[in-house]
């Protein structure tokens, strides 16, 4: 187990980029209801339908991942993956126990906000999203709002804690950091939890000929073309410091693409990552490849057959980098 001690997160000095290679995974060779009011405009539920998937209608076309049941189920699964990664914790920021006002931007199905509210009965939690896909049966201290995080924030209250997760390719992160800083109470925390692209491999078992390697680089190219580069998250710590946050930390975890590692925790994370990707890869890819790169839907589907094969190939030791970046508004 000692040789796997580096499975614990790699924390960096304040504001420095984390060495994502810091955690060396060893391969297992042995086995190669929503608070949207009744008076809301129903057009926000008349979703865009494209290539068999649905997408948000409020600010139509702005966000490229679907909002249908398949994606909602995947988001709930991914919530569990984060939960396993952080050993049951919802966040790393050292927030006050009696935090009063909490904001979850781009809340998705709202699971994070609901669990946070359950664990902190004294807090009032607001979750915002472009899509009204949150449940209606809720703890009394949670509210969900349809809201575009790219617009100026007009909340009445200031927050003790602002949380975001998996918003890459959805918002301009530096702008979000500035808005968060303005909307935090002095001493309040922002925590951003994001995977970054491209998918990595430390031992050469993923080569440029592999479909998964091509896929991750095509995704990166598409994200750059729409000005929301998927390789931004490792820069967040530096950006947070640049806009005025203090006590900035960047903690890195790894999600193996399948259960290829030897150690138990990463094997389990690999299993869940594989299901997450097999379920999600069409959703991540379809709009990015058709709308941005100009592929035909049939070409995408055919390419994804090979990507899925690579994702479950245990001789390819690839992993997704998970970045948890937190910073505090000066007191
Ligand atoms: C990948 S999901 C993550 C959801 C949730 N944070 C989680 O971790 O389960 C990204 C979410 O951001 C929302 N989103 C995208 N652009 C947004 C924007 N400009 N304002 C608010 N929400 C946005 C999407 O509708 C989607 O629900």
C-alpha cells in the first residue's frame, strides 16, 4: 500500500499549479422537485431536440451538453463518483459550520445542493441552472432558480460559500470568479470542482493512434473553437489569485478510465468512471462534434464505437484529471 500512498490528493502551495503527474497510479497486472414557480414561462421546458437528445431552451444553444433523463441519470452517477473521490465529503473548503447562505451555480439535478442542505440545516441553499431539471421534493432550505450564470448576478444576499462543479465549457470561468468574489461575504469561500481535458496517460499505453486519444483532442479543439477551453481547470488557482482571492489551493485527484489500477480505491473509481463515460460520451460529444466541428451524426456514432472500446480496454492506462480549486474572499 505504501507505494500507493500518493493516492491522497496533491495540494500545492498557495496559488501554484498542481503537478497533475504527482499521483502515480499503478496498473493491476493480474487482470489486464424544483422550486421553479408555477408562474414561470413554460417555454423554458420546451427543450431543443437534436439528434435524439434534448437540450436547454432558456438561452438556447449556449450549452452543448443535453438535459434529458439520460444526462440527468449520468449527473447523479457522477455525483456519486465525486463522493467516492472525496471520501464522502461534498467539498474541501474550510467553511464555517454555521454558514448561512450557500450558492451552487449550474446545479444540474441539484443533488449536491440537496445533500449540502441536509447536512447544514442552518444554511439556506440556492441552486441555479439554465435547465429546470431539479426534483420538486426538497429540504425546506433549498431553492432552485433558472438563471444564466453568464449574466450579471443580482442576488439579494451575499454568500458564505459558492460552489461550482463540472461547469467547464459552460461559463467563462474568470468572469465567474469575479462575480463570485463580489457576491461572497468577506471571508467566504469559492470552490470549483472540475475535470480537465485531455485524458492523460503516464506510461505510454495510450498512443495517438487510439480513438480515445483522438477523441479527447477533438473535444479540446472544439472547446477552444467556442472559446471555452477544456484544459482551463489547471489554471484556475492562478486565475483565482489574479482576481483577488486569498488562501488559494489546488487539489488534484485522478479518475482512471476503467478499473486498470491495482489499488482498491482507484479500481473502484475506475469502474464508476467507465460507467460515467460509457453513459455520457454521446452526450458530451454529439453537439460539440456536429455543431462545432461539422461532423455528421452518423460519423460521430461510428467513431464513438471505437472510443468506447478504448475506454474499457484495461491495457490502456488512461485517466481523467479532477481539479478541486478553492479560494477565500479577503476578510
Ligand atoms: C455537467 S452539468 C453539472 C451539474 C452539477 N453541477 C453537477 O455537478 O452535478 C453542467 C450544468 O451547468 C448548467 N449550465 C450550463 N451553462 C450554464 C449557465 N450559463 N448558467 C447556469 N447553468 C449553466 C447546465 O444546464 C448543466 O446542468
